[in-house]
């Protein structure tokens, strides 16, 4: 299993503040424990209140800020994931649409509802963001010029209470992976909060474990 570079994850989390974020949109759905959708949302991040921005950034940040190669691990997609209609193709479409294609999101929610195992109500949050990757000198000092833009999704699956208030994510992922300071859609980083009882079904949903 390829290793995640901790410093690369910190590059992302350092931008996850209200003043520095390049997050464009959040979307998601609320599910009951049987996997039926109770409601969906899809919002321009810039239209949120300061409090809502802060709360959502805190949720998104849990995934890349978690302990690398322990709670957050990197997986390579199998060859079967490159076929038409695969989960990798679906996630690529969701990312490329910047969360503006509700039909693609609904497909993902439906799959989650069928496969995800939970004894409580939960929510699936998607965050779309970009990162202008700064060039670095030989001594790793950042320059202002950007070499490329890393466009990515963070997905967080969170327990919710009766008021639809989300708790800390219990699992999630980053797609595509940020490898060697560039985008690599051959890999996905999967987060598990509970290492003793991880949600292995998420890996099956993402077609990592078949």
C-alpha cells in the first residue's frame, strides 16, 4: 500500500480556514439508519454565513488532518475501476461538475444507502475545493507562482442527531489523491475514525475491496 506524505496533507489543511479556503461548494444528503434519504442539500460555499463556513471547514478538515497511514490510508484503484460506469468514473464526474450535477450525486447517495451499514442516522457531506500548488525551491521554500491547480473532493460520513446536526466524521475519503504534490486519480485516500470497527463497506462501495 503506498504511503501518504504527511506534509502534503498539511499543505491542504493549512488552507482550510475562512480567510484562505478555496472551497467552492458543499453538497450532501441526510440518511436514516435504513439507508433512506431524508433530504439533500447543495450550496455555494461563499453564500454560507461565517459560522456555517467555519463549521463545514472543521468537518472537511478532519479527513486530511487525521493521522496519515493510520486513520487515513492510500489505496490504488483496481483495473476493474477503469470501466465505464465504475465508481471512479462517477467520482470523476462529480468532481468535474464541481458538485453542480445533482443526478450524479443522487447515484452516489443511492449506492451509499444500499451498501453502508449503520445503526444510527447519518449524513454524507461532499466538499469541492481547489488548491493552487505553489512551486518550491530546492530548500522547500514556497514561491508565489503556481505550477498547477489540484481540484479535489472530500467526502465525510457523519452521524447526525434529530436536528440534523452532524457529529465528527466516522469515515470518508479524498479523491483524487494528492501524490507528490500533484493530482493522481489512480489513488484515493480513505479515512476511518474507528480502527477496531472500520466501515469496510465504504472501501467496497469505492470498489477498492471487491
